[in-house]
C-alpha cells in the first residue's frame, strides 16, 4: 500500500490529550524544580523548605514521562493502524477536540482549586479550604454526584485536620479566626 500525505497523518505530530498532559506535567514539574533550586533541601530527618516541593515536582516529572511513554506506545500503534487503513475516518476529528477540551477542563479545575486553596487557607482555615478544594476538584469530572462528593470532602477534611494539625503539629488554624 502506498502512503500519501492524505492517508498518513501521524499521531506524533498532533496534540492528543495524553501528549498534552505529559508535556504539562514535565514542564510544570521541571519549572517547580528549577524554582526550588534556591531553597535549602535539608535531610530526611530535618527537611528544609526545598525538600518537599522538589520531591513532589520530581514525582510529577516522572509521572509525566510515564504518561509520555504510554502515549508513544499506544498512540504510535494507532498511527500505524491509521496509515494502513483507508482514507475514511472512523472517528470524527470533533471527538479529538472534545477529548482535548476535556483534558483542559481537568487541568483548569485541578490547578484552579489548588491556587484557590493556597490563597484562602490562611484566612478561612484548613477545614474550609480543604473542603472547598475537594469539591472543586471533583468538578473536573464530567458527571459529578453531589452527595458522594460532599461525604468524601468531609472525610478528607477531617483526615487533613487530624493529620496536619494534630499529628504533625502544623500551626495552621483549622477554622477562620474571628
């Protein structure tokens, strides 16, 4: 079968949700590591202010690379199948755009919730901030069920307050100061 430009559109050149997520994770994590280079790391028993951000960013880069490898393996095979198939498209391009917008929705809600959490935690306290964070992040899904979300948000809020304030002794107010 002869391949032409019309029937051989490489998935490696198109931005799929997996590739977009991979690039975002690697870029965001790499940027966070670069910013944290100026902070002292400390040791495992006496962590400095740069230890946890660098560790979390390194995990994010690692996960981004894993997602990218999965993209290359899965979507690469799909590209070869598409090249061997006829020029008819079994899946409309609109569905690919819809998937990309879905990925954008996920990133928007998750990053937006994290930024909002960071901006309200000192004023509203840990309990309200964690509750709002969990509820907003749940809207990254297309179909959100309200009652399970509220129950889960309450459980995570209680766990976060017990863990960070009681067990770790973090000096963060649980509720807003009046």
